[in-house]
């Protein structure tokens, strides 16, 4: 999480209007999921991955590493679609006979599985494009202009800010526990982890009071609004959205009329 | 004239024993005043009373001779004039955007946007945080966060800035940077400073006045020279002399050298040692 966050702040697109980037990734996401086609999924993944590699200055290796995180879930999820039980004698791509039937992959289930994988990876590509190129502060600025209630956005901002503070605190505590052999064996680990979480809750509660005092002393009257960062307009991205979506839909209809 | 005065200030948290026990203080305008005292001496509670975050149980806080009005408007006006920089910048920096955090106080004053921007860019320049204005708060170092916190108070254009443990957790160069920044702000913006500190050595160097608090009471007050002349009382209240003063004390009492025991900074010590050497020479 920390890595993605820091990549986003260093992206070449970090200070482009977040609305344009949100539009690009959401429209492509909808197209990708709506079409459920192997080629469209591949196209969307290619475009979003390419854009991410170029603008967020990621190496292909690092990107593939991030892509492999959801891959595990995807494999487990699609396994049952790839592999099913068929009556003996049916023509399969690969299979092993078990008793009177056989377990394996048929041409149809193979295509169906691939389609699902492509769609899912295309969707992941869209979300990665957004998260690798958009600092959270940009999204909050966007949410403030949306019909979302002010208090929800404020809460999101505070939570985002203090995740890092709590994280740091937890990491220090864990190191301190480790230094006193707190994580040797399951029993010790469970006990140490319990103390850590308990202490963290208590400290967070105490910090609340101090944050509130600090906010009050700067004139807090129920709102966390202040100056927003200024963003460069992202006009080109609307064009890119349109072009990619049109190409994807073109492929989709072509594929349909051919098959 | 005294910018801030408290008379018989009492405060207790939820009716427990008094955290502030009839505190009488007077802070002259344009000065840097140090508040010394161990943990739980009441320094932070005192500061929160000055800024209106806490309302005194008894006694009064006077700002420019006027008692503070604890209605909504009076409190808002007080907070504009008295800014607090908290000890842990993580308590103060609530936003992941440095720009947003710095502008927050000015924004709350309902100033026109151009004025907010003008003040932000001034404060950013003064505290030297231009470089990381667009970085996320959590990527900053402790010292950088401290500067951002100071900038966030400066935009409110306060007359008083309270620094709670400004040097805690900083490396030696960070300490002198923050203290020099304080002096620069004092001169350029004519701000009165109140600082709570455990770092006794900085008091003779930077402060015009000092208070020693213990159990919510004023034990000593006066110029650093006057305070450090009362070494027995300081030691009773778990404080010590500045290192240089301690050295001078030992030189004059144990080694019977004729140095001035009142010297508490390096330059003062140097002067008195030079004088002593001159005297020795002329005796011969």
C-alpha cells in the first residue's frame, strides 16, 4: 500500500486533473466488464498498462509484480470454470478419466475461462492506472465536489492521513516487542499481537483528543475544508478515453460478427 | 506592556486535583518566554487555557489588558491571535496535503481566497518548506513536519505563537534551525513567543524571560539570569542549571577561580574567563 501511494505522488500525471483520470479508468472499466471479450480485455489491459508504465515510470518487472497480486485470486476463482466433470467419451482438450466420467478442460470452458481472466485483468489494469497515477489527495478534492456528504469525505481524509501515523506506531511497537523476543512461537506471537493492538487502540484514542485540540486551536468549526491543490486540465485524457473505448467497442462488434 | 496576563488561573481536568493552581503570569509583548518544569507541571494545560481550547475554572486570562470573552466570537478572536504549535506534529497535521494543512487556519478566518493564498506563500517562504509543499504529509521527516506545523500557525497572522517542546525529537542541526526560525519570525512578524521546553541550555541563549512551574504553580519567574541564580530551588523541582552555568559554579566554588557564576552561555563564559586571565596577568 505504501509503495503504490508513493508511486502515485511521483507519477508524471500526479498533478493532472483527477477527474480526467477517473473518467479514463472508469469508462474503460465499464467497457471491459460490459463486453466480456478476450480481445477487449487484452486491449484495455495493454492500453492502461502501457500508460501506467510510461507515466508512473514503473519498470515492467515491478508492474508485473503488482499484477501478480490479484493473479492468485483470479486463478483460484477461475479454476472451477476451466475444469469440470464431463461424461466419458466427450471430446476434451485435456482430461483424465475417473470412473465412468472424466475431469478436464473442454474447448468451450477454456474459452470461457480465458474470457473471464482477460476481463478481470483488463479491469485490474484500469484500477491500477488510477491508483498509480492519482494521489489520494486528488481524489479527495474530487469527492468534495461530488454529492458525497462533507462528513464522509472529511472522515476519509482523516483516516487516510492517520493510517500512516498508526502504521508507523505499530511498526515501532512491533520492533520493540521483537527485540524482547515477543514473536517466538505461536503462543507468544498471539499474546504480543494482542497487546500491540490493545495499546494501539488506546494510543489512537488519546491522540484523538490531541488532534481535536489542535484543530480547535486553528479555528475548527465543523469543516476540514481548506485550499486545494491546483491541477492541470487533463483534456487529452477525455480524447484518449473516447478513442480507446471506440476501439474496444469496434473490436467487440467485429469479434461478434465473425464468431 | 504585557500582552498576556493570567490572574489566579485555576484549571482541573474533570474535577480532579488542580492542574493549574492559581497561576499568575505576565508575558511582555515582543519577548520570548520559556516555561520550564517536569512532565505534568501544567505547561500544556496553561497553553491550552491561553488559546481558549480550555476554559479556566477560576481566575482570568487577559489579552492586552482585556479579559478574554469566552463566547463563540471572543474565542474565535483569541485563537486568531494566539497560535499553538503542538509537540507532536502528527497531532496537528490532519491533512495528507501539505498545502491544504498550511492553509487551514487562514481558510477558517473566512478570508478571500487571494488573501489565503498570499499568506500561505509568505508562510511557506518564511519557514522554507517550498520543496515539500506538494509532497504528502506522511513522506516528510519529523523536522519537516514541525516546520509545516509552524507555517500552519503563521498563516493566521498571530500575535503570539506558543511552541510546545519545539526541540524535542530533533537532531542538533534541526534544533538550531527551529530556534533560528523562531527568532526570525519574532523579528520579522513581531510575534511574542511562549515556549515549553526541557532543554535548559537554550533558555539563556534565546529567552528573555522564564517561568518555572511545578504542580500547576509558579515556582520561579524572571530573566534567565535571575532564575539560574536560584539553583537550589531549581534542583528541588527536578531541573538543573545550564551546563555552562554549572561549569562556572564548579570553577568558582570548588576551584576558587574568579569567574562570574552568572555566565550561562558560551559567549558569556568566554568573556568572564578572558577577564579572569587579564586580571591574573596584571596581578603578576
